[in-house]
C-alpha cells in the first residue's frame, strides 16, 4: 500500500508561503528548488509540506485542508491572536456534536483548521 509522502500546496509564491508555514509550525525549509518548489520539515511530523509554483492557483475553497491541534497549554483566544498576528485570517469557530474548531486561511487563502486534541 502506498504511504503518504508529502502534502503539497499549489501557490504563486512557494518560497514565501513555505517560509510562513515553517515559521508557524517551528519547521524549516529543507529543500528549495529555485523558488519553484519548496519543502518544509516540521518537528514530530512524519510527512513534509510541499509548496509548488503554479501559474494560476485554483480559486475557491480548497478540497483538502490541514487539521491542526492547539499546542498543549495554549489558550484558544491566544492561539487565534497569534495566528492572526502572523498573517492568517480567522474565519470563525465551528462545531458539531460537542467538537469545536477554528477555521483560518493562510496568506494565500488556503483554509486550515485548529482544534483541541483529536
């Protein structure tokens, strides 16, 4: 069976978006192919994030997104403020069946969620 090798995001500016995600997740850019493709390794993750340059990123809501968990000890409101201060846009809190999460977009408009432990 295939293994998940990487999660790749299409973007007009791979280096900038890779740097943003690396900073937010305490990762580092481990590969930079002349700004056309960048790969970010994140401590504790077995899968890297890739950022590849495309002429025109697909508009609208992304069909696959990252679901992250708040760092242990981080209060939700402080976490939201930190993501927003770093350039994310908070779209609001959502929830179903007693499970709550916050939805954001990164500087390129890609949606992602942050919640309590899964």
